[in-house]
C-alpha cells in the first residue's frame, strides 16, 4: 500500500474522455466523485499504533478528505476569553482563578520568605566575569557558522513561493466563500457562453473552445489538489499522533467506566449492610431530643404567655424597673428561642409598645416630680420633697431614685433637659410671686390695672430694693433645693456606674470561668430550663407570681392608709425581686444583659457631668432672672439717677448674692455682675457728666477773685493730709462757729484760691469715695477723673490766659492779680494729683498700672500752664518796659520821669501778687522782670550812645539806676534780690 492517501495526478490530458463526460470533473458532493478517484474511508495502513484487535478500527473517525464539508464535533471551536468570562459578574475584571475557585478568591501580595535570601545581580557578577570571554567567542562563532535550520530556510521559502505562484494562477472567484454555481452571475463568470456559437449546431470551433475550457479547469483542479496534498504531507505526523492518542483515550475511558460500575455496586452493598441500621438509631435519638426540646419550648411559651398580665400588674404599682426588666427578658427569649412562633408574631410589637408607654409614663412622672419639687412653697425647710402628690404613701426620695434608675435603664439620658426646662419656668414664677407679694403690700399700686413690669418701676427705690433682697433670698433657697435634688440624681448615676464597673471586674475572675465550665457540662437539654428562669418571679413561674402579686396588691390596698413605711418596704422588696430576677440568668447572662441595657461608662460619666452642669445652669438662670429685674427697673433710667449711697447699697447687695450663689454652686457667674457693671458704667457716666457740667457752670461764673476758705474745706484738706481720702460725715459741732480763713493751708503752705477750686477738691473726694464703694468701676472712674482735671485746666486757660472771662463773666480786663490767683489754684491741684494717684494705685491690679500714666500727663499740662501764666506776667511788664524806656533821655533833672513811672508800675505789680504767691515765686518772677528791664535799658542806652566811661551822661544814668534799685529792693521779700544792674552796659569786645 502507498503511504500517501492522495493519488498523484497523471496529467491533464488523461482526464478528458470526450465531450460526453461533461465539462467539469470535480463535483462539490463527494458522492458525485469520478469513478477513477478513490475516496479513502480510514487510514489503517498509516497508523502503526492502531490496535488490530478491533473490527472497525478507526472507521468511525472523521475523514479529512471525504468529510471536509460536513460539520462534526471536531469542527467546534471555543473562544478562551469567552469561556473565562463569567456572565454573572457585572465587571469583567475576573480571571481564571476567580472562575475556578469562586468569587471570594482575590489575588493577594505574597510576602517574601524570611528564610530565602534576596538574590540580586551582584550574586552573579563573579560568574558573568568568568564566562564573559567564552560568551564573546560563542557569539562570534554563531555569526560565522549558520545552523542547519538556517540552511533549510531558503529551500522551504522557495517551495512556498513556488506553491504560491501556482495558486495565483487560479482565479480568485473560486477562492471566495460565497462561490455558488446556483448564482447566475457566478455561473456566467465561470462558463463564458459568449465563446460558443449562438446557433444550435456544433461546429469545430465550439468543440475546440469547450476542450480548451475543460483543460483549463482541470489544470486549476490539479493545482489546488497538489497544494492541499503538500499541506497535508507537511502536517501528517501531527494528524497521525492525534488519531493514535484518540484510541488510547477511548481505551482508558472504557476501563474507567468499568471501575466506576464496580465501585457503585460495592458502595450500595456497604450502605445496605452497614449504614442503614445505625443511621436509623441515630435518627431515633435525634427525634427524642427534638421532642424534649419541643416540650421545653412549650413550657417556655406558657411562661411567655403570662408576661403581659404581669407587666400590667407591675405598672399598676409603678414598678417601672421591674416591668422593664420583664419586658427585656421576654423580648430576648422571643428573639433567641421563640423566633418564628406564629402565635407570638404580635407579642414583640406589643411589648415594644408597652415599653414605649412605660417610657412616656416615666418621663411624665419625672416632669410632674420636677414641677412639684421646684414650685412648692419656700416656707418648707426640707430641701428634698418628702411626698409626691400622686402617691402620698411613697417617699419622694425613693420615688426620684426609682424614676432616675428607670430612665437610665431606658437610655433616656435627656431627662435632665426636662428638669432644666422646669427649672427655668420655676425661676420665672419665683420672681412673679415675689413681685405680687410686694405689690400687695403697697396701696399706691393697683395690680389689676398696672402691667407687671410697670409695677416695679412705680415703686420707690427703698420698696424696689426690699423686693430685690426678697428675690435674692428666694433664689438662694431655690438653688439649695436644686442642689439637693441633683445630689440624689448624681448618687444614683454614680451607684449605677460603680455597679457596672464591679460587674465587669467580676466577669474576669476565676469564679466566672468556673461557672462557664459548669454551664458547658450541664448539656444542651438544660438550656430551655435556664432560659425559663428568665421569666420567674421569686422562684415561681409567672402564672404563680401573678396570683401572688395580685394577692399582695389587694393587701396593700387594704393597708395603704397605715403609714408610708410599708409602701417603702414593698418598693424595696420589689426592687430586690428585680435583682433576683436578673441574678437568676445563666452564667454570663446578667453581665450581658446589663451591658446591653444600661448605658456605657462613658455615657454615665457624661450624665454625671451634666448633673453638675445643671447646677451651674441653675445659678446662671437665677442670675439671669435677677438681671431681668435689674433691667426692668433701669429701663426708664431710674438706676442712673440714684445717689452714690443708694447705688452703693445696690452694689453691695448684688455682690453678696453673687458670693452666696458661688459658694453653693462653686461656679462664678458673670451675667449679674456684668449687668451691674453696665449700670455702674451708666451711673459713672451720669455722675461724671453732672460734676463736669457743674464745674463748667462754676468756671463760667467765676470772677477770679480770692475767696474765703470755709472751715469744713480746711478740715477736708487736713483729713487728706492725714491719709483719709473720703468724704467726712456731716457733724454739727462747735467747729461750725469758726470763722473762715483767707488762705487754704496745705502742708504748711498758704494757697489763695477761688471758690471753684474748693468745690473741685470736694469733687476729687467724691470720685475717690465712689471707687471705695464700688471697686469694679475703678478704671472707669479714673478715666472720668482725669477728664475732669483736663477740663478744669483747659477751661481755666480759655478764661484767664485766653481772656474768655471778659465775655463770659463780663470782666473789664484780666489783671495780674487774676493771673497770679489762677496760677496758685493750678499749683494747689498739682499738689493733690500725687495723692489721688496713690489712692487709685492701691485699687488697681498690677497689669492695670499703665493707666496711671494719665496723671503724669495731666501734671505736665498743669505745670506748663503755670509756666505760661508766669511768662504772661513777665510779658506784661516787658511791654511796659519797652514802651516807657523807648522815651528815656539822659538829662536832668534826675531821677527821670521815665524811671519814676517804671518804679511805680513795679510797685503795683508787687502789691498785686505778693499776697498770692509765696516769696520764692515772687523773687523768681521779679528776677525775670528785672532781666527784661536791664535788656530794654541797655538797648536804649546803646541807642543814645551812652557808655560806662565815667562821663557826665554816665553819671546821670547811674543816678537813675540807683533810684530804680532802691525802689525795687524796698518792696517786701525783695530786699536781698540781686538786680545785677551792671548788665545795662554793653561789654566791650
């Protein structure tokens, strides 16, 4: 046999047998193949690995040639990406591992092993250095010598090009996928009928054309068949290997099927002989256990069925905590053990509704308690309410503790907000009650026709001040009551917090571990009984406990009027029952229930802090209400018109109240102090404006004449010298019969003053007295006082130096006596400025000392003013000297009339000021005047050409100079004055 299944062609000429064979020799259907072509059915002769024992061999396999146009399973194709993509995924990021091992598989970064070294290129550096030379030689040889594969490439390439060239001879229409002879266009393209005669006859030309076309088509067929045969020969080994592997696979599958059948038979025998009996025994044991659990479930359901009546009974006795504990345990049993029971499908919602109802009842009771506690009469001395209105037999303190514990258990941590709101309303009622009480005692005010706020404004200051003191007293009692009530609430919160911490510590002790081991050893069949203990009441089932509770309630109703002690005992016993109920939980159940129900330690700590903050709020609310009372009175400016003594009384009362509240609440409230400070600032403003206006009026009416000093002003100055900077009390003594003096004595010096300065000194003391009485306004008073001093200085300058008194008062002229008197008054004020500064310095904080610099600026301004007045006096004499000496002539008779006039003016000047100014100032002033005289005389002598040459004119001048010197030194206190008359002569250069 030949190994090639495709027969070789013998040439195109041998295929044509004549015109009767038709034009085409290659039909599309294999059944229509020519007889001389043998279609191979199988390849037994070319498959050396084919088993020869089988009759059919590989006859059922596909034929590459015969079945090339029939679809078989071997034509199926699988797109690998489509197979790996899971259509259930919304995203297409999955890979092979996700599809194989599930959606939960995710690629994670594999941590490098700690036991394997980290290999880098440096580890191979020595090897690369050793082989580098040999690698270069190898690369050089590889480029010179070509391999066998490289030599075979041209041959293969040439054969491929040759086959390609042969295939290019075949028209492209035969290669198209849509090639069908049924299509007329395709048929006409393949068979060009235009080459044949149209006539029906057959001539020799038509025969030749048909033969030529037949040979051409045969040639095309041979080219294609040769190309196909070449491709098959190139891939024959792969085809043979695939077919041999298919035979081996079929044999192994057959063996596997036999093994599986035997295994199934053995497994069925083992199941029948060894498994069915034991499994039936296990099933019966499981059924028995299920029946036992069902029995326990039914008992548990019977107990749960009695929950609602018991809760209603507990609510009728206001045992909120016990009812809440029972509801919580029942809900837990429903969720864990009786979940899905159809008969209890509404019980959970009913219990939740009852729990919400209990919440509302507790909130309402707490609100009622807060109203009763905060609005009870202040005549009661007790600080915590003893009895509740709704339940006379219950203790108020125990009632409050029960309510707080229940609210904490329900996590109603905002109950303090309810108390805060009630506290604000109660504070308003305190003020209203006090006002109504005070108005009822005043017949001048009709409470029915006058509005509430107007009633306080119609009171006199004493009546309103008594009302304010009464409000202060009531608010102190109000804060004490709140402090006592909040103390009870805080103790409950701290007790719950302490018990929570102790239970947490107990959970980690060995006793807890031992109880957990006992629970594990008890077995699963005891779980129902342990859970049933959730719903027991003092060791009885709920049904029995209900009957017992009803009996006790009936007994309590019969004896409720005896005393409150029995009610207290029953309340405490009920709480003990609740604790016993909780303690009957399984091991770890009580701790878990407490942790789930009660607030956390952080929340409890926050509630405890809120209790303290509520006490601070009580202080702030009390202060705010007092501020309202203060502002109501001050709305029409009544407080601004108070006298200093009245405002001091108000300030001291407010400060005392603030200190009392700070002692109770340990908190400094600033609202009332701030309101008082605001009123104090307004009082200071009015106080200052009144005195500034008064000072302006006094200065505008001052005629700048020396005034007598009353005895009381001298005593006032003496008290200041003794260190008592305050207004003395008026005393009717014999000192009033003393006559007033001409001068004011201060530290041994006499000051001639005007009446305005005396009143200014009294104003100083009023400002200082205000600081003594109201220390909080020290800085404001200091600023106002400095403004007053500046105003006095500037106004004096305008009236005296600026000659404003000529228009204001109507003076004819500003005399030297007026100037000297003004200077002396300013000097007196400068004397008192250090005393005032020292007084204010003792009332200021060290950080406020910078404000004292205002006194330094004022002292400088006053001294500058005094110097200007002295300069004005010198200027007056200077102008007189200039006018008089400009007419001076050196001629007889001597002394001259000019010098006589000068001496006369000097005497008038001395007479005007020597009683007002001290000797030192008088001497200094006349020294300056004498210097001006010498200057003008020297200039006149120089103008006249008279020199100190001993001539006749010099003698005449010396006579006038001697006359001037005698007259000046004859004045009082100027006897020793050095006139230095030698300055009248110009010095020769």
